[in-house]
C-alpha cells in the first residue's frame, strides 16, 4: 500500500509541477489551459463548470521546496502539512479547512484524474496568498512570509463567534448549513452597512426601528449554539457571504408581518426562510 501511494505521489509531482520556463510552443498550448504561477513553478488550473480549480497538494509542493505530507483515509480526501500550514479537503464538500479556519465555496471539491481539486479562491486563501497579476492565461500568485493563512486562534474573536453562533442557532437551528450561513450573512451584511450598528451584538439587539430579531426579544438568543451553527458563524466571519445584499429574512409560513415582502426585494429561499434585500 505504501509503495502504491509513493508511486502515485511521484507521478503526480511530475505531472503537475514544473520549474522550467515554457517555450513559445508550450506557452501557445498553455493559453488553452490557464496556469497558476507560484514560486517560479507552473501549476495547471482546471476549469469545472466555469469555476477555476487547483490541486491543494500540488500548490503546497510548489510553494515549499521540501515535500508536503500526504495523509487521508482514501484517495478522495487529502490532508497536507507544509511549514506553518495544515489544510484538508474532502471530495464533494464545499469546505477547505486551513489552520483551523473554514473556507467555504459555492462549489464542491472535485476528484478527477486521481487528483483532488479545490476551488482556486479557497486554495489561494489557504496559503495566505493573493493573485497579483493575470496575463495571457497566467495567474501570478504572491503569498505572505509564512505561505499560510493566519491560524484560527489568531483570527476568530471568541465573542463574535459566540454571538453570531447564538443568533444563527436561535433563528435557524433546524435549518440546513446553507440556511444557517445565509442567516449569518444577513447579520454581517448589517454590521458592514452604514445603516445599522457596527458590531454583531449591537445588530442583534438593535431596536431603533423596533425588534429586528425575535430571539433577542424573547430571550431565545441566550442559547448554546450547536456545532453546525458555530461552523456557519466561522464561515461567515471568514468572509463568505451567501449574498452581499441580503438584509432581511423570514419564515413566510409563520410570519405575522408583511412589511418585508411589501418593502424589500426578494432574493432567494433556502429551506424555510426567504431572504430579501
């Protein structure tokens, strides 16, 4: 088993990484397939359904001259450890976990040609990077000094996680993860808006124009958030938004007011909640 895994990794490294400058003919061919340029190496970008993907493992190898460690229960999941980065991804999930942080995407991780690909935006964020330049199909990646995203303990504020998790649990504890994330997006969109208070706690208990969140008035918000509500809170705090414009939501089956539907623009529905901007 170990011999087969070693052969697979060696073959993968040969196929996905190159430190040589492409020839003119190679460059012409490469224009049909976009390339991520990192640390002088060239990593193929795969496009699935209009979304750019890269190999998380290949990206770690490209950044670090020493090899990245590979582990996982099967070929459809991956755990890589490189320098100050520990990251994992699973086929079919929309998450990349990096240094305890949760990088969510609308697009699932994909296993193809014996390689697990993740959305490029998530991979770039995991290595503390940003795309500095795009030219002729080449994406030039720059990373921070550690080539790793800041760890969870340095990034997440405990009070923010608690209060966002509490309102998510109180409002949508029985909803799917996507619904919880959307509720968290409403709260954070308000925090970011000049029309609302600028902290999570203040948004939850805002009553300038009446009660904004029923659990704040009933006391239900003083709850212990479940694991999935905490996960949703961390996903939103890490910058993901279901939609950047939604500011309201309601369960139309039990709503006692029609103010939202009469004054706001409908955006979408997830499970029991409709969302509005």
